[in-house]
């Protein structure tokens, strides 16, 4: 399945604004759950909240939230339930006793707790066995970004739940449905965080290099962002269809040329006492691609090394 071709964004379908905002229950009021509940309250949704440590509900009660004394009371307040707790063990510790009493039947459970794709798939089966519709979610922002339309909220699982609640979910950020397989949101979430950490560390390595000679991080970052948003963004756009086709014409810059170029980075960093673990890792990965016959191909061919034997 080509998951990306199935993505529904907020811009492709316009849902009518409901006459009265849907009541929502929010389970979990840590940093993220509190931000979710606050955004729903700001958008006028009747919002019922529950948290293991009840004191965290106070600021939301002051903004108009109904505070449930028990998870049972929280679920009884409405059909749409957003859950955002630490992990799946915590989620099961809250929901299992309710499910055993039939409390999940007929509910739409939107799980914004982070986890592995396999956990999302298991949770979807579990929810279905208790009569609930299940949507898994990945939040691609930190709490201050919740409620901003440019922030992506990734969803996968029940299309019925997504379509029924798209307007409500749009109060949290731009809702993107990636497909019916429940694990997809988690899979994308993991992939995007991996991209972020690699980009963060590459940027900080470059920052350490350039600031060693008096430039500020802010000055370097202005140049780095032009590089990322312009040229690098263009390279990635060119390489994506090469990865899909499994053919990597080396007509812009070959792996062999980039192996030679990364030696200059390693030399410059070494001369300034800067840690070279990241460029050494990148160089060895490129060398593995070259050894596999991709020296004359584009950088996109490195994906063959990263995929290993799993094609
Ligand atoms: P947090 O501030 O540490 O809050 C954790 C929440 O989980 C609290 O409500 C906590 O309740 C609850 N909890 C933990 N163990 C529990 C248990 N055994 N039973 C019941 N409740 C339990 O974390 P957070 O930042 O809100 O993150 C929550 C989820 O959102 C995580 O899965 C995280 O990966 C995901 N997320 C967070 C961010 C972010 O920027 N913060 C971004 C994307 C995704 P108590 O208050 O009683 O401890």
C-alpha cells in the first residue's frame, strides 16, 4: 500500500462547522494532555478531564473544564475520548478496568500516547474487542504548539472515527489521516523524530565548528536555514523518486565524491578539537554504499545500505 497517497489533509475536504462543539473527554493531564484540553476549551468544546494526580486538573477547571472524579465518570461524559498518558502500560492501567465493565462500548478512542507501531496495532484490536472505534495519533509538536493550525497531528486507524471527529481534531492542529493501519501514525512519528535528531546533531556539529572561530550560532543558523530550505530540500525532492524507483543516477554528485568531501569536514573538526563521531558514522555508511557498488550513484543509493537485507 502507498500510505502517502491516502493521506487526507484538512485542505482536501471541508467539513461543516458543527452547531455545538462536540463534548470531549481528555484522559491524562501531563504537559501534553493539559495543552490538548486547553485547546479544546479555547475552541468551545465541553471538556471533561481526568488525571491520576487530581491537582493537575485545577488550571483547566479554572478555564471551564469539568473535572471527573474517576475515569468511569470521565468516559460517561461523552463519546469522544482523547488519551494522552506516559506510555501504553499507563494507558492500560487506566482503561482496562473500564473496558472490563463495558465502559468503552460505543466510544471513539483517540490515543495520543506515544508508542511503537505494534503497540498501536495491538491497542486497536483491544479497543475493537471492547466495542470502541480506535484512532492512533502522533503529535508533531510540543505543548506550546498545540492549537496552531500549522502543526501536524498524524492519525491512523479508523477512518470512520477520523471523519466523524475531523473538525474537533482540527482544533489541536492540522489533522492528517495516514491510512487505516493503526501503526502508521507511530511509524511516521518515529521516522520524523529520527530525521529531527539527525538534523539537530548535524546542525550542532556545524555550529560547534563555525563558532570555534568566533561566529555566533545565530549567524551560522541564518545561513544553515537557507541551505536546508533551499538546496537540501531540493536534493531530497530529487532523491525521493530515485528511492521509489530503486535507481540512483549519479548525475549531480556521486557517493565517491561525497566520501572525499566529508574528509574535509572531518579534518576541519579534528583540527578544532570537535567530536567527529557523527561525520565518521556518515563516512562509514557512504563507504559501505560504495563497497556495495554505489560509488558512482547518487547519495540516495545509501538507502540500500540502511535497508540491509529487508527489501
Ligand atoms: P508528562 O507531562 O510526563 O505526563 C505524563 C502523564 O501520564 C500524566 O498525566 C501522568 O499522570 C500520566 N501517567 C503516568 N503514569 C501513569 C499511570 N501509571 N497511570 C495513570 N496515569 C499515568 O508527559 P507528556 O509530555 O504530557 O507526554 C504524554 C504523552 O504524550 C507521552 O506518550 C509523550 O511521548 C507524548 N508526547 C509528548 C510531547 C511533548 O512535547 N511533551 C510531544 C509529542 C508526544 P500523573 O500526573 O498522575 O503523573
